[in-house]
C-alpha cells in the first residue's frame, strides 16, 4: 500500500533558490510530509536560476538573501518571464517589513526557516490559488483617457473589469486600442449601427 501511495501522489517540481545545500535539504525533507512526490533543483545564482526557470517548475522557494543573488531579484526575473509560478520566500532573517514588501511585489507567501512546519500549508495554499483570468472584449469603456471603442457592450465590459478589480479577482483585460477616425459608431435613421 505504501508503494502504491507513492505512485499515485501528484508530482511537484520545485526550484529552490538557496546558497546552502543543507538548508535546501531541510526544505525538501519538510516537503516530504506533503501529499506530493517532490523533485527539486537548487539554484544559488542568477544564471543557474534563469537556466532552471526554462524547465518551468511548479513552485519556487527562495531564500531572501544570498551572497550573489536575492529573492527580490529572483521574483523580478520570474515576473519578466510572464510565467505564473507560485513564489514563496523562505528565510531565517526576514523581518515583517521585508516580508510585506515581498508580498506587495508579488511573492505568494513567506515562511521562516525556524518555522518550516508552516511550509506545507503555505505550499498547499499557493498551489490552490486560482490563476489569472483573461477577459477579452472588443470594446471596453474604462475611462475616457483609454482610447477604446466603448459602445453598449463596452460599458458592460468596463463594469465587469472594475468589479473584478474591486473584488481582487486576478484578471487581465484585453481589448483593441483605436486611433481617431477608427471604430466610429454611426446609427442610421432606423437605429441600426
């Protein structure tokens, strides 16, 4: 039954950004208590990290400060790729202000190294987060300064996007910009466009 359980557990590919092989092993041992079969790679500098990002891991766990690299830089590089990979900061020295700043910059969560028992719940939450929703509308009426076609459906689309922002729904809105003279709306005598 134990062997069968190992085969049926979902796999989790983790990229660990840490200069300490021992610390990375402690993290992996903690993840072994999760419901996942964990495979992992470690990067301790920017070039290793960029190479490993090309394999598109399921999760990134990053130490806050390394001699040649940092979690802040790793997060910036991840964001430039456009990949939506959960990013958890793990540190023994992170303060609350730094943790909050990392979360504001886009980190999914943070865990203190002396409280690694919080790692599996943080990973579980991070992997259950919904991805971004792409909302495509040919016309969106958000504000006058954004030159999009904004007929009746555009008003509805704009309201939908505003409501999603108010509810903090992770949404990306896609529309068409126009130049003056394009997308002109005209009604004939009978009311047809």
